[in-house]
């Protein structure tokens, strides 16, 4: 199926957002230090601990962030207000250092998930549907290109394919059973897969905050970059999903891969 020129332009915007290196590059530019140097400053058991923190943050956020929003597809998203909320929590985290991340990350993640849902709504999604809620969670796995990531799984459609079975199982089960204790293990399985990718971005954030003299102001800026990155991922993701509702998944995927990537937004 042929995609219109206006929709091709939208798809090109989506591709430039989803496939360009994002968070690590922005943070490195801000702190003036390569992320790798910050990684060397993280505690030895960091990877083990951050896996637990990211999973817990995603689970808490999925419980609360979306359910209080009204279903008004097409309403403009409030990106700035969500950035301010995350900046405040980041400032507190930067003031208290790495020790505060277990407290700060769940707050930041909940605000970011609400912002992601807001963007989904602005691109025509019905955010009260379980499918859209699962799509909002998927955004945390969309990290863009990264030297710290597995390049074989870093492409947008490759990540979606990796998550597809878990998303389908979680959606099908919860449609039948609802959000009950019985459904929890299915959701945890999906969250664990997403947390593996999200943890890479959290580690990049923490590495920057580990750099001496970052402090509260630096923590606020890093968190603003953090949410800005996932707002970009969300915008690209929900543009693609919007076009898939018109042309079908395979047609959009073929068109996406054939587009030359130019510029940014």
C-alpha cells in the first residue's frame, strides 16, 4: 500500500527520533565527560542493584501513572510540565547523590510514563485501552543507538519484535482476568524484558550523576535530558503506531526501512 507524501514526512520524523543516538550523547555534551568515565565511578554491584530498581520503578509507575488521565485522543501533550516535574526530582537526586536513585527513579519513571501516555493521546491513542498502556511501557525499551547496547537488537522494529510475544501474552491475559494478582506474574515478565533495556539508559544517567561536582543543578538538567529522550522515543513510537492504524504494520515497516534518515526533528 502506497503511503502519502505527508505521512512519509511524519514517518521520517519518527525515524530520526527513534534511530538517532540520544541520551548518552546529550549527557556527554552537558557534562563534558565521556559516559565511560562516569561508568568507572559506579559501585561494583551497580548492575545487579539497578536491575531491581528499574523493575520496581516500572511496576510502580504502571500501577498509577496512566489511570488518572482522561481519554481525549488528539489533545496536545504537556511536555514542559512533565519535564519540570522530573527536573525537580532529579535536583533532589543530584543533591543526595547515587544513594538517592532508589527513591528518585520511581518518581521520575511515573512522571515520564504519564508524559508518554500524554504523547500517545496526542497521536490519537485511546489511553484507557490495555493495548495503549502496553505500548506506553514499550517506550522505556526504546533507547536509540548506544555503544552500551546490543546492536543486533537496537533497531526500533527489532526491539518491538523482541517484546511482541510478552506484550501479546500480557495483554491477552489481562483482557481476560483484569489487573488482578493472578495477572501480576505475566506483567512482571514483560516489565523484566523492558527493564533490561531501560536499565541501560538509567545506567547512563547514573554514570553522569556519579561525576564529581554535578550536584542538584546538574541532577535537574540530567533528568530533563532523560525525560526529553523518552519523550522523543514516545513521539516517534506513537507516530509509527498511528500510521500502522492506517496502512498496517508491514507496510509502515517497509516504508520506514526504505526512508533515508535526514536530520533530526
